[in-house]
């Protein structure tokens, strides 16, 4: 018996819808952001290990932290859906477009969070699990529901949740919070304002339309440029602390000097030439992502050389 044309069309439509649905769920996890979180957590694991990272921490710690990052991102999609509808950068996300319903995204976010805890607690210990849970709550609830709407310093205060992954990775290996892990936390915490404010400048009209008190909206672009420069200088000093503390050596030092010079160049260019609003802030934002990736990669390389051939 041959299939009717309308049935063929319906079948094709269902297959297309099904093939697109998993992409919508994947988008809920903000995969690029989640991968950066997992990478920085992995760096914490590597630096916490004198040799090879323990297999349980490497496999289950990475998986659990990755699921938690996806959970926090998905909850952010749900809680920010009204704001996302009003911003060009976010209006095509799965929940505002109706590709996924609110309850579908909520169940997915909760399932990722529960799975994360179910993996982390028995495999790498309660400390890493509880710290991870605190990070999810800090970002998905404290920042998204309160801080983002309460103060122009939202990204500074809320940056603590985003800076936690290296500490989570370290705790997954040692079941402790080491001062060196807190140095990694401090680096990301200091990096967050110039990173995010660069994007906020480029998207300031959208944030204003959505009534989000980002610093460029409440205090103006020129003031935000000065704050970016201030935090970039602070970041330059902070990234030298691993060398001063004996945590890293010449390989990391050489890399961070080059990376910092470039970041400082962008910050100074913003402060000197505020008329370049259409291009330079986004270039700074994109560089800041590469900056953090290369800086943490340098930490791994330096640590590996220390463990393998010594210094």
C-alpha cells in the first residue's frame, strides 16, 4: 500500500522537528560556555595532581561538572525567557521562539542538575558535589533572578559563580580547597568584568530596552571603559600571582606576559578611542575568551613540564 502525499509530508515534518529538537536542548546548555567551564575545571584537576589525574576525577568529575554547567545554563534560559524575547542577541533561543516549552526546558535543566549530583557525590566526594551545587544556584538563581536586576555591579558580584570551576576540579581530585585553587578562582573572577562589560557595551541598547542595569546603561560607556581598564590592570597583576606563589614557572610567565600585553592594549584602546563603539568592544570580548583559554592552557603546559622534566 503506497503512502499518501499528505502522510509523506507529515512524516518528513515530524523527522525534521525531531532532528531539530535535540539541537534545541543542546542550545539550552550554552555548549561553548559549558565547554570553557569544563576546560577550566580540568585545569584545576591537572594542577591538583602531582602526576596523572586520577581516572575517577577525570571521568566522573568532568562529566558531573559539565552536566552542572548545562543545568545552570538551561535554568538561565527558563528564568530569562521574558528578557530574551526583547533582545536581538537572544530572541531566537529555543524557549522564546517556542521551540521548547517552559516546562520542557525546566525538566531538562533539573534532570541535568540531579544527574550531576548523582555522579559527583559518590565518585569524587561530597565537597566537590556541594561546591558544584552552590555554583549552579549562584548563577541560575542568585545572579539570574536577583543580581542581574539589582545592581550595575551584577557581573562583578555574580562572577563568583563563574569563577568556581577550577576550585571544583581541584576539589574533585583532593577533596579539599587549596590556596592555589583560590588563585585560579581569583584570575577568572578578575577576568569576568572586562570580558562581560565589553559585550555589554556592544549590546547596551538591548540591555536598556530590557531594563537590565548593566554598567554601560546606568553609568555610560566612558565610565565603563575606565572600569574595564581598571579591572584589566588588576587582572594583569592577579595573573602573576601563580608565579609569585611558586605554583607556575617560566613557561606560564612567558605566555601570560604576552597575553596580558594584548589584553591591556585592547583596554587602553577602548579608553582612548570611545568613538569606536561598533567594532572594538566586540573584538575585546572575543579576545577575552581566547585569552582565558590560552592562559589556562599555559598553566597546563607549565605544570606538565614541571612534572615530566622538572624545572
